[in-house]
């Protein structure tokens, strides 16, 4: 793309307040850049520093972190991995 064209496109993007559609980007790239951290007990202080570290490193590399809680589950006591809908998490 010519520099002038690229400049005009970027000006139009800024003028319109365009923000990329993350879902569309994920579909096109076949990745979500989403990491799900599943913990047996989110209230346990032991996991607090671990999750903070995961979030920090993930953010530095352009990933988001999903931290579901057992209250998300509707069933009484299913295995943790069945508590959340299957999504295209990266890890």
C-alpha cells in the first residue's frame, strides 16, 4: 500500500473512531489470545500471586486472561473443565 493511501486510511480510521472487532479478528486468525486459568479455590491466597503473574505476563504478550469461578457452574459438582462453555482459549 502506498504511504499516502495508508496515511489517508489511518486518518479516516481516527476520524470515525473505528475500533477493531476482536471477535472478527479472532475468527480470521483462528486464535483468541485468551488464556483460561482454572483454580480449585479462587479464595485461597496462595493462588493470588500466581494469577497476578499470569495476568502480567499475558498482558505483556497481548493475551487476555479469563478466571472463571465455580459459581459459574450450574450443575452441582461437575469436573471443573465442564463448568465453562468450550471456547477457543489459547491455553
